[in-house]
């Protein structure tokens, strides 16, 4: 039998076959269509110290742009980054597509048949106990916003696992 398939092997295949570029394009298009993100960014600009400082109207467009960028780049990119992570982790949308694609490529490379981890809620799943009810909605994963709210309130009893402990969120570069 050949050497084990590594995450790097899967990633290289996804990069070479154009999948990474296609996913990146989907993320960009979904960010562009995110009305909440647009409204939030507009609100931040309208409330910016730069534009609301006396004498701002006398500055050149370039000076205003540079000052706005310095003031708002980090918070705007932080919100965009959170939106991207929500898309990537959404198991009813792009996140599921990413997981399924990675699994498919791994199976192709390793010669296995998908799915590696069948959905236990599937009706024809061998060994599934027909008398077991599906998990209740209270066992749903928390959204990124729920986790952030818990962190903001400092409620450690509900903050069982912060997302940042499990998934590295990229730092914003200046």
C-alpha cells in the first residue's frame, strides 16, 4: 500500500484543480452580496472621527482616504474576516460544500469510497436504530455571533469553548 494521504496532498490537489480559486470566488461574491456588512461599513464611515472632525472638508480626497483607511481598515477587515469564517463554517452552505469537496478528494487520492463518515440521520444508514429520535435543536452548534456575545458578557458558564481556541482566525495586517 502507498504512503498515507496527508492534508498537504489534499490541499495541493485542490489548489491544482482550481477548487481553491472557485471557493475563493464564491466567498468574495457572497461578501459582496452581504447587505449587513455593507450597511455596517457605511455606518462606520459616516460615524468616523476623520469625517466628523472640523476642517475635514478642507482636506484633499487623498488625505481623507488615507486617514479613513488608517482609522477604519482594521475594524472593517475584522468584520469581513468574521463573515468569511461564518461562511466557511456554515454546515448548511459553503462550509458543507468545502467539507464534502475535501472528503471527495481525500477519497479519490486514497482509493476509498465516500462518504467516510455517513450521516447518522440518513434513513438507510446500516445499524441505525429506527427508534432513536434525531438530536434536539438545542444541540445545535452555536453561531460565531453567539460565541462573541458570550465572550463580551464574560459569562464563562455559557462560554464553554471559544471559537478562537479551536480555529485560528487570521490576524489583520497593517
